[in-house]
């Protein structure tokens, strides 16, 4: 256990109420949930199946055991693939409600261990606004979770602006995560959809938020990029050079590199040098502990990634392990 309190801001959760709705009504929309041996859920999205989801994905007691083994004090719970945008408007609303209400229930059962990042049916912005209004003041809801694009719409689509305004007004942060990735047919072999597709999606989303002037229009709104920002931090020099020379980018008045600190980033690099570069680039006050709990691509010992990093002072470790998340989540 670290001597610092630890808050994991990238921890996935599939509540049973959400899984039940997918199992009962999802097949019509190309998403299903079955239960294999030993009765662990398997989610099928268009023929691509998840591995069996072991109990700690949905059982809070098993999750707490894993958290204690990892030295994690608090998890900010988040939904992941397939989220909710694939469903009809009504089912998407009910899936969001089921997930969000389960986060509230988890927080109420263990108020010092679980917080929730709300899911919104963003493909229906008016419905997303209504769900945000419903959940924003509920116990334990401390942020909003969103895909790096909503179906085929980029996050700079003006239809989302009323939702951004409402999120900004409430002082909440938007946590991003890929669902669909760019050119998935080329990436399907060798699990490249995750290795390459997911990090690339973060760079695409961040670039649309910058060049689409979302960050200018909503100056107090912040976003957290998963997987340490993906490829975005490593492309920022090229993106900024392109802004200087390309006519398509001249509408933007501020160099893209100046937006780096409008984002927060988790620690999931799987590389000490990469994490060191990220911290040097954006500052230790913009990086937070993340595990990707509990997929095979996750950190099994996420706290040690920080505490055993030779380049981090104790004060930097304290910020990354909990201080930044406390500020961002309003703890």
C-alpha cells in the first residue's frame, strides 16, 4: 500500500443491471450479452466477443478485494465498450440510467471507495442533457464519461455544444475513452484495434477539440485523455508545425501546443520513458493514476508504476496518485 491515498481514474465497471438490459434487448441492435462457464458475461458487438468478464467487473466485493491487493483506495467507475450509443434512443437512455444508478448505489454502499463517471446518451443531445440534469447532483457522480467520437460524429460537432455548456456550468470534467477506432478492418488482426487504434483515437479526439474550437468556446471545460493521451502528446510538435504552415488550420489563433494543459492524462503508458516524457511535457499536475481495470491490457500493479518511477519526487507522486484526481473530481 502506498503511503499516499490512491485514486484510480480509469477503472471499468459493468453493473449487472446494464448487462441484463443488453442481454434482454441488445440483439436487435447488433449487441448481445450471454453467460458462459462459470456464468461470466460475454459481450458480443457485431460478432466480436469480449473475453468472459470475471466477477470483479460487476461484483463490488470481488472488486474491493482486487483494489486492496493493488493498493488502490478509490476507483472512479466508468463504462466501456460498447457504451450506449449503438442502441435506440429509448434503450440508450435506459442503459445510461441503469449504469449511472448503479454507480450511485456503489458509492452509497462504499462511499470512501467508489465514485461514478456518468454515461450520457450523447447521440441524442437533448436526452443527454436530461440525463445530466438527473444525475449531476446524485451522490458519488463526479464527472462524465464519453467516447472519443459519438457514432460517426466527432466531438467538435456543434450539436454537442449545449451538453458541453451544461457540463462546464456544473464544473465537471469529461473523461474520454475509445469505442470505435479508425479503420478497424486494418487493425483487427493481432489485436491492433487496442494496441494502435485506441491510442490513435485519443489523438484524433484531442485534435478535433482543438481545431474545432471546442476548448476556446468552453474555456473552463477540461477533458481527460486515456492511455496517457495515446499518441497525442507525441504528435503535438507535428500538429503545431502543421498549424503554422497549413491553410486549413489558420482559423485557430492559439498554437495547438498551448492546449496540452487543457487536458488531463492517466498513467497508462506501459513504458517508464514514455511516462517520464508525458510528465515533463504537461507537468505532474496534469497526470493521474490509471489502471484500465481489469482487462488484460491493464496495469496489475498500477500504484507501483508511480512509486517505483525513479524520476518522480514524493510531491509529484502525491499529485499523480491522488492530489490531481481530488481536485478534478471535487473531493
